[in-house]
C-alpha cells in the first residue's frame, strides 16, 4: 500500500516534515519562500519536491502539476509567527500575520483529508486570535476544526520546554472522528533531560569558514552504557529515502555536523564559567543549562530583512561557552544525520524556527493511524 501523501507549507529546514516522514507519510511537496531554508530541505529530503515560492501565488493548476492530480491526504505548516509572539513587538499590522489566512486558503485549494498548523501561543491572545478565527471561517464548511491544542515539547519526549499551539482540522467524510485527547501525550513517554541529549557530543572545533565545511567532528570514546537511549537514537542512520549522502557517509565514520565553536572573549568566557546553572547571564541574557534540567525555547533571531540579529543562545552546563549547532539540534529533537547550514547564524535560525520533529512525529502518527484505519474500513 502506498504511503499517504502530504504537503509541507512554510517548510523551513524540515522539522515538521521530518516528523511526518517518520510517522509514515510521503512528503511529496515542500514549499518555502526562503532559498537557504530550501537548500537544507533538499539535502535532507532528496525524494521530496522542494519548491521555493510565495505560497500566496500558488493556485490549483500549479498544485495539479506538482501533485500529478493526486489529492493529498494531509497538509502541514507553521506560518511565520513573529507578529503573534509574546516576546516580540506584537505588531498587528505585521504583513506576516496574513500568512495564516494564506495557509488556510491553500488548504481549501488542496482539499486534503486533514491539516495541522503550528504557531506560537500568542496567536490565541486577545487582539490576535481574531486573525485565526477569521482564517478558519474559510474552511469551516469542509473541515471540522478541533479547539486549539497547547503542546509542550518536553511532554512528548524532547528535552526542551518549547510550547506551541496546534490547530487540527479534518474532513469527516474521510477520517473517523478526532478529538483533542488523540493528540495529548501518553503516560509512557519518558522525560528526556539535557544530559540525555548532549552529554555524548564532541567538544566544539574551529571552522575553516568554507561553504562546504559543515564542521564535522567525531564522537568521543564513551562507554556505551553511559550513552542515553535518546542519544543512541540520534546517532542512527536515516531511513533509506532520507538524508544527504555525505552526512550518511560521515555518520558511518562516527561523525556529525554542526560542531563549530563560538569564540568568546576571555572576559565573557570567565563570566559564563562562573554563572550558576539555571541562571541567566545579566549581560547577554543567556541561560546556563542544567544537566538535570530542560532547555528553554530556542529562538530563531531575525532574518536579513530585520537586521540579522542573532538570538540568545543557552550556555553549556559545564563549559564557559554557548551551545553548538549540533547541541541545539539535539535539544530540539533532530537526529545527527540531519544537516543545516555551514554558518552558525543560519543554522540556529533554522532550528529556532522549526517544529520539534519529536512532537511532529507523535502528532502525525495519530493521524496516520486514523487514515490507515479508514482505508481498512473502506476495503472491508
């Protein structure tokens, strides 16, 4: 039986798409306006059509061409959320706010069996929730839309407190009834801590700054018994239709990418070294991680159109430095074969903007099972 087809809108580097693939879906098309983000998607998802485009320009004829007249089973996406974020300026006139309505318009054009949209909690606040409700009205005649679901990544097995809102809708003619309870974490999910996620990783290295240098480093020699099950999963090779060939070859040599060091001045390094675990540095506002704690939400920073400001990065639990890209990836829930960019700034933007693949896999596994059950019911 063929895998159910899925379209990934506002795909970014592929956190949502990765969760969907691991849940059993065929991510047939991924769309994002950012060329750099799409370059990472193409490396990690070689069988997916990665399209650089403004989704507001896509119409039925384009989708028919891209999908070869196949109706997608699902549509996922995380429209840019800066206009709704509680830590931002919350500009109601931010043009990115309209991307919520563009997402739902594309859902109307694609007519899938279900959709899942991810965004920040601030979307539900007074003054911004109207944007969501107005957009939902466009699809309410075709889809049953569940009440917004607040998901905290640590409840789903990711070592971060990242909290987001999920909007799920489905066509009752295609899928058996869904409820909020279907997407709540189960009791058997093990809590994962910072030490489980990054303790086995190598120390940072100096980078050559070349565009083909992804800062590869070899895993240190550690007793296997001391490596967590979370880390062992992260070290595994990808499914056969996923991953960049070079990254797979490196992983077979026990190497992973994203280990470039951030060079601090002696004064800053000393200040970070002296900082108590769990406390924030008074100057940079960076929080020092605790081995037995969770990572705070990783921020993306701003794009070039907003000044290219670097987001605050957490400080390593033991060392006087901020975390590396690979450490951030582990804390967000990405496996080690997944590559980002040769620059730290872009890589941290990718990770900070992404849906945790661990959360995405859990949510989409529930939908995969519903679709599978519906197919079995139709056959019988």
